[in-house]
């Protein structure tokens, strides 16, 4: 049985306050509350969704990728095939900073570069970056299996040139296309509207 927002307030007041703050001024999104919310009742999942609403560009694609890693690994196109033990953010290596470094359950790692709605030149740069970063991680971790993945957001995520280049370079391509982004934001707005309603109920109960 899911925990109500009012009950959760007693367990984690800070998270309750953040959700209530995120839930302001969402009446215009009331229509999206018709979406199925059953699998969003987990408060941490809801906070992650709601917290990404104001993100744009690469920050939004990063938020979507982090959400997938934590809650929707079925959407990672095989990246979780070796099991995900943990995800490290903004890891400094000898030649730069890795957006995400995924530790797998079998001891291997995946170096992830994230690009938000880039042009072809930026995507080519992202491919070069992730290859270089993967080599740096291999140098620092001899004997460890190191893979590379490129996450690309926006309409160019399905570029046939990028897909072919990644295949030749043995880099996993994870596209976050416009439809995926729109679905994610629709879910986030729906959850924010739902929790605003929950917050009002909690206040009514508290005032009784």
C-alpha cells in the first residue's frame, strides 16, 4: 500500500516541503492528471520527476537519463545488461570530466557522455569525447572492462550518421528523442498536479 503524502510528512518533512514547493501554480496542467499515476506514488520518484520540470537542454536530458537509471532501466536499451550498482556524476579524469560513470555489478564500468539537442558537429564532438574519456578510465583502471555510451537528446538523436559512427566505434547510442522528452515532461506535470492536490488534503487534515 502506498504511503499518503500526509503520512510521509511525518517521516520526511524536508521532502514533503520540497514537493509542496514544486507543486505551486499548476492548475493549467490539470488535464494531464488523467495520465496513469499509480506507478508514480513513490515519493523519491515523484521528487525526481518534479525536480526536472524547469530543466532545459542538456540539463533536461541529464535528468531524464538519471531518472531512467534509477527507476526505468528498461528504457536504457541494454545499458543495464550487466546490472547497475551505482551511477557517479561529473567524474574528473585525466583529459576532462565524464558526465556519468556507471559501475556495473560485474565490476565493469560504462563511461557516459550526454548531449542535449545538439547539431551534427556537437554530436561528433560528443562521440570523440566519450572515446577519449573511456581510454582515460582504462588507463586508470587496468584490467577493468570499460565501455562507452553516448546519450543524445532532441530530434537529431536518431541520426543515421551518428548511429553508424557509434556502431563502428563500439559506442552504445542511447537516443532521447522528442517524444521521450515530451512524455517525461507530461508525466512530471501530472505528478506535480497530483501532489499539489495531496498537499491540499494534508493541510485540510492537519487543520482539523
